[in-house]
């Protein structure tokens, strides 16, 4: 990928950026002091899209680049149907070119999410004949993704020892809450439980409230599906050298803990020296907070660096000479009230007009619907629309030569591609008919719209 020349690159400022604020360094938390002194002050580039000028927009992607050019093209993935983290992991692989086949339960007509780019096979794994079909599929597959508690796959004869003996190249990805071993490995849990055990939940929330989970994003998806997808890609790469697959123990407690490495490594840097909700980055600081506008909407403020804070104060129409020092913790609550009163005097649109084009680090808090219509996001094609007019985020990150080209087709029905998949794996018509009669497999077809 071609990058701009150093003199054209505005991602990193020179050390001179910090020089004007050197008197403040002794009073900054160590982490920020180091940031200033090393000149690691970041602003947005003037032309961010120049780095990705080979990537298709959402409008042109399907016609400009075929799915054959994607990074995971040719990889066969069997995804056993489960709750949100598993489907998200499978969708990531499908978005980047893998052939993902979701194995659903016959007779199940539940809600399916994140099935973009996948096909569906309805197969009864609890019956020996169904497990036998699954083993046959695994012999010709690259990845198996299973979301069950430890021991479930072994109980039905589909554990890694059996499947990898028949296919040594198979990557066996196990995505669970607490991991394959340990006293909680077979316990039930959800995102909030995994988040709690990782230690991260103790850091989330305002000082006057109990800790709260930010939706089910951190553990389920950050620590779960994304970490599992990374493990699968790492195992695929390693297989190019060893020729062998391996078992991946991806679990949401450890994935979330790993995701929080910054918290652990910065404990002695002064960032978290105050109680929860009283620090710079956890809603304690007035310059890292959200504020309500006159029309009931919100603005997000992240003006940490002194030069950005100065622009914030200017945009708010306040006199810096009449205000306490930015890092005077004892004045933070009073400053929050002053900022809140000021933001409440204008609408979100008015504040956007004031701060647009500045480095004050002030942005509107937009809804999901508004995010899809945001000018910056529209320029980059950040959101895509499928044939059913459902809007969702485009795959990230952008790869310059082999970007993801997500499917724009509707999500598959459960069992919609059963016969098609089995035929691809070498099952005869007679075998498929017998499996259907025995109710080992099931096929669903979309209803015709008259």
C-alpha cells in the first residue's frame, strides 16, 4: 500500500508540538506527560482516503471486485449455530472471503443474526447419522467454529481428537465464556458476567453509580468474536508453515482481560489513581465527557491535550483567564456544571457548526440511523445496504489490495442450502434423499413473492 511522503503526513506531530506546553508536564499524569514529551500528538489527516484509494466504495464494491480476490478466499468454515459472538466471528470470516456454512438444528426457526455472506445447512448432530455427516464435512474443511460449553462436542463424538485425527489440517475454534478448563468452564454466563470476572467491569461507570456494562459489546464481541477471529487467522497462517491445524481456546473472560491490557500496563502511570469515575478517561474530567444540548441531543468532548482544550474553551465562548487550570481535580465538578450550562444553551447542530473544522475534539453523539447518514461516514462508505434495504457497518479494516467485499444478499433461511452444500462435499443424490427421509437433514426454500 502506497503511503504519503513523511512531509505530507500529519498523523504524527514533531516534538515541537509539545514544547509550548512543557511547563505543564510536571503536573500531568505520567502517561500524558510522556505523550507530550515524545511528541505523540495525533490529529486527523487532511485526506485520509488517499491511503485507501484502491478500496471500493459500498456502491461499487460488488461490481468492481469479485469475492475471488479477498484475503480468505478458498477457506472453508463450518460454523455451528449459536448466540451472537459465534455468528459475528463467522461473519467476519465470510466478509473477508471465507466460504462459511452455518450448521443449524432441523426444525429450529429462531432469530438469526449476522449471517451475511453465509449459507445454511440444517443437520441433526445429536443423532449418530448426523454426527457422521458432520465428520465427513470436517474432513474437507479448514475451520470448525463451535460455541458450546466444554464437553458437548466430545459427547456427540465430534471432539477435536477425533476430527483432527481424520483431518490434521483442521483448525478447531472453541468460543466459550469461561474457557475449556477451570472451575467455571461449564458454568452459564453472559457478557456482563465475563466482563465482571475480567476485572474490567469494576472500572466502568460513574462515581455515584454502580458499575455498568456498555451493552454487550466488550466481552461478547471485543473479547469473544474478534479475539476468536484473530486466533483463526493466526492458526491459518501458522498452518502454511507446519501443514497442521490446532485447537483454539477463545473465551470471553480472557479475551476481555487481554483487550484491557492498557488498564493493567498503565496502573502506575497516574491515569487511574482516583476512584472509579474520578479519573481523566472514565467520566471524571470535564474535558472528557458528554453534554446535553438545548434540543435534547448530546455532544461528546475529548479535549485532553492542552492545545485541544484551548480550542474547546474558545468554542464555548469562555474566558480561559477566568477559569481554573485544566488539570485542577478539585475544580472538575464545578467545571462540568459550567460546561453543561454552556452546552445547554445551543442545539446540537449549532455546536457542530461552531466546532466543525477545528481540533477541539468535539463531536455530536449520533444515533445508529444518523451514523449511516453522517457526511464523513457516507464519504467513506462506512455503512452498506443489502437487497432487503437493511443497513449495517461495512467490514473493517480496509485492505488496499484484497478488501472485504461483503455480500448484499439477504440472510439465509435455516437449511436453505442443505442439499447444495452436501453435493459440494460429495454426497450423492441417493444419500441426500435418505438423510432427508430419516430426518437427519432438512431443507428450507424461500417462499415465492407473487
